[in-house]
């Protein structure tokens, strides 16, 4: 008799979820600290905001574009190899940033760390999508809490190092921690349950000697579907909004006379608020579906962006951070399980990577254009208003999202099974 796939007392999928949590915390906590280095770089080297924002924009562009090959690499070679390479490059980029003395070096070193950053979502989230069928959205939300924890804690650590030891030491410390932790995590991650003779959580058990066949819409077919492009364009707009907020909110706060520590608190409040949202939207996704979960995220998002137009004190910016954090955590948590729900897992890494690649383009352009607008206009008012318009456009797109053939097939099988 074939050796039937087993689920031991400690299901290894829970270990995968914990590792995903740590991966998210290290990558996103470190990466989202960029705003704290913004003014120190401008002040020390007398560069314009457009020049410094250009490095962040280029970095995000490369992160987005590299999501496609990173996702395909996870599909083909597995998450461990991908994380080893990307974790090393990410940490190395930050270590090199501690030694810069020219603008060109920022751009070069951010290319290196950006290639590494491309693993931040595709490695942990595509892996979770393969390990969990039941509760996929909830587990993804729990793992994405790591990003919120990282975004809440790391800016405070980076701010401490900047104020007490200087920005160079802060870059070196962040790089060393990221490199060591990510390389250790990579040794314990596994692509899917069949590599350990297990079945995905919530799936019917399969013989451990046979690799479980993945289901879903192949990439080539997904590229011809309206639902795929709807999600692509919506996230193109949402990531543009997110990157403007993450790059320019701290400089905006400091322009209003808020201290660097108070401005760092904005990012920490945003990260903290995103923690609860990541779990809530995962549960909503599992119970109500992708469209309803995404629509709920727009309530705090648009409210926050409208509030930002009038925020001119630290408490008002903290209110903004809390509201926006709720939506930020939701949108970034939902993408991977939404892709799995709409298109299955057979090409999950590649489809996820393409959507993130589009976001890489918008996330690169939006902060750069915002920095340019500030240099010309001397104010963030117009670009912040444009961000509100982009969020509303994304809402309209998600509202038009319909079920895919893969979803309809799953629903029909479920009805047949319960009949």
C-alpha cells in the first residue's frame, strides 16, 4: 500500500508561515526605513530631493521588474535558492550604502539591494499559497504581520542609530542583520508539502511518493483574461499611492517642523496599524472572496488620503498613518491569496511577479515625479491630491472584477461534492 501523505502533530506548514513572517519583517522593515535616510543624505551632500527620490524610484522599479524572474525562479528552482541569492544581495547593498561618497554610488548600490528585495513577497507568499488551501488568506495575513512589525520596529532602530552613531552606521547595521538572518532562514524553507511527503493544509491527502499536481490557470492563458489585467492595473495605481506615502511622508512632516523622531513615528504608527488589518483581511478573503476583501480596504485608504490634504500637525499625521496603515496592510496581504483564488497555484509565482512588476513601474515613477513636483512647486499639495484620484480609479477597477473560469470551476466542483 502506498505511503499516504501524513500531517504530523507539528505540521511543517506552520513553520513555513513563521519563516514567512520573519522574511517579511526583515525585508520590509529594512526597506521601508528609506525615508529616514532621505534628509541626512540631502543635507550632507547637498543633493536635491528629486535626485535622492530618484534612487528610491529606480530601486522600486527594479524590485517590481525583478519580481517576474524571481517568481519564475521560485516556481522552477524553489524558494531556498532564490532566498539565498536575494538575501545576500539585499544585505550587501545596505552594507555598501554605508560607504557612499557620490550620488552615482547610491544608484549602483540600490540596484544591488533592489535585486535582493525582489524575493520579499514572491518567496514567502507563493510558498504559503502552496502549503495551504484551507485558510490560505488567514495564514497569509498572519505572515504579512511580519511586514507590519518590521515597519513598526525597524524605523525606530534605524532612527536611533542615525541620531547616535550617524547614518553610515545605521546602513551598516541594517545590512548586516538582514544578510545574516535571511541566509539562516533560507536553510529551513521548503517549496511545497510534497517535498516532505505531506499534503497541503486543507487538501485531500495524496501518496507521499507522488508529487501532487497543482491546479489553476497557466500563465499564457491568464495573460488573455480581463480579470488578470484588471488586477494588474488596480495594483499599478495602488502601489504608486503607497510609494508616494512611504517615501515622501517623512520629509513632508519634517517640512512642517516635526522632529525626525516624531516623523519616524509616522512610519511606526503606519506599520503598527497594518498589523491587525493583515489578519482581518485574510479572514474576510477566506469567507467572502477576493473582490469584497479588496473593496473593504478602500474605505480607510481613501479616507486617509483625503485627511492627508489637511493634516498639518503631528497628531493629524498620526491619524493619517493609522488609517492608511489599515489599508496598506490589507492591500499587500491580499495580492498573493487573491492570485491563488483567481488563478490557482500552477503559475502562481509568475502571475504574482507580473502584477508586482507593473507595480514596480508605477512605484518607481510616482515618488520621482512627486519629488520633481515638490522641487518645482515647493509643496506636496498637488501630488498628494493626484494620489487620491489614483486610489479612486483603483476602487472602480476592483468593483468591476468578476469571477474567473478557475473560480467558477471550483464552485461547481464544491456544489457537486456537497450534492
